[in-house]
C-alpha cells in the first residue's frame, strides 16, 4: 500500500478560509493523488468550508469523494460513491471509508460490476 500519512491537525474555527486549512487542503490533495488506484486520475478537487471533495476517474468510470468537516477528525471518514461523470454529485449509493482503506474501496467502486448503468 502506498499510504502516506499526514499529522493530526487542529483547526481554528472561522467563517472564512484560514491559512492552516488552505495548507491542509493542498496537502490532502497531494495525499489523495498518492492514494489513487493504479491507472486512476484525480479529475477535480475542491475546497469548501472545512471540507474537500472531488472526482476520480479510471477507464471512463467515476467516483465522487468528500470529507466530512475536517475539524473534528479528517482521516476517519470519506464519503465515496459511483458517479456517471465528473460532475455527477448525486451519484450512486453512499459508501464510507477511511484513509487506510481509501485505495481499495475506491478501486472496488471503479470496478465494472459496481458501476451504475
């Protein structure tokens, strides 16, 4: 497994973008790229208000991912689900994973038998 760890972060609560969260989201994007299954690509990555989301593509199949609010614990829960394209925010059924299992769970959703038709 090519998992790269990131230190635990504590975030100042704010109604706007903090320098710490901006740096964290940049590091998280790099981590997600490192965790991609073989032959998969990060199509998009967005930073919201203390959460991040994006789309992963492999051989024309897509998975949407989103963190929950990263202030309590960023690495324990990622929402992942199949998507019809890189803009399908409704997608398939919700699934959840953590950093440790991110690669294998995303790869499973990208497999042919688990894609929406």
